[in-house]
C-alpha cells in the first residue's frame, strides 16, 4: 500500500484510533462523529482468497489471507486494531487479490457514533456465496490487573462448544468450562488475570472424563498482559470444516 493510499484512508477519518496509531487529526480529515471498525477474513474458499478490502472506494487492506485482519495489517504508522470511520451507512468491497476484477463480496453495514464493530467475511465453502457477520464490541477498559477477553464461535461446522481457558496442560476433567455450550456466532465475555494460558474446546456436554480425548481445538501459549483486551476466534479451517483453528485478535 502506498503513502498516497494511507493518506486517502485518513481523509475518510481512519484516524483517531488507539494502540499506537497517530492520535492527532490531519488536515484532510472531515469532522463528524465516528465509530471504529475492523475486518476479519474468514472466507472458506481458497480459490477466492486472499482478498483486498476496499472501504468506501479506498484501500483498507491488501492481500488478506484466511484469518487476517485489517487495519492491523496496514503499514506503520497505521497499524491500529480498529479504524475510526464516520458514522452512517458504509460498505466494504472484497476483491480477489490475484484478480481484482473479481468481486468476492460486498458487505454493507451501519456505523453508530462511539461504537466499535468487527466485520467478519464468512462462508464460501464449495463455491457458495460469501456472507458476513458483524459484532458490536463493548471493549471495556481493563485495569492493570485485568484482561478483557471475548471468545466467539465462528465455526459453522463445530456445533456448540465447551471452551476452557486454563493454565497450560491443566487437567480438563477437573476444570470448569470458561464458556459453556457456545453456539455458532455466539460470544462469551470474561475477565482474566495476566498470565499465559492454553485454550481448548470440546463438543458441548462432553463428560469430564472424556474431555482430554475429545479436544477439537487447542491454542497454546496465549500470553495475556494486564490492561489489554483480546478476542479469541474459533473457526473452521481455511477450506471449511475440521480441524478447527483459532485466532487471537488484539482489542486493546
């Protein structure tokens, strides 16, 4: 992405974000209320990804593979977790990176003032239509001794899941689920202490004695620092279905 492109994004009010991005508004930025937006690519069709994300006719992310998110992938200094977007009706157009004449999907959404959103591109397995799912993200401010964590099930094939966030290699038979029967497109909001964790998931309702042999997802060495926020995304593999994969997105 060129410096010119980044400047155009600034002109659409993609500024004023936290997490290391410039806070001061630039001379080209319009005034008005803003919300914040990030995009996550969960398209289950390897023939149509990676994609370029175009927000209101301006490049928002380039060459986004499966699990990639933007604006976090933009060149420095624009590597924020969310981008500020003027309130109102907006759209993201996804183009296949290898052939930008091919529109993979168009996602329309509405931005409200002072509200954070995650826009997920989903579906596409077996040549089906690419769909989307949009969450409103509370993003509470954690204390220095807390980590605000969201666990979201974005796997259409997994069914309900019991999710465990534990010390590494803790005995699942004796553990209490961090999230119980987490359905597709459902989210659980939890607060943890700073530490390194292991995330594991089993089919909902699995008996304690059978959990260790029924794990369908493992994310090792999830280091969570105090005063931060994270979203743990559970998803199908890139081509759809099992084995499940997990992504940890920085929120703060």
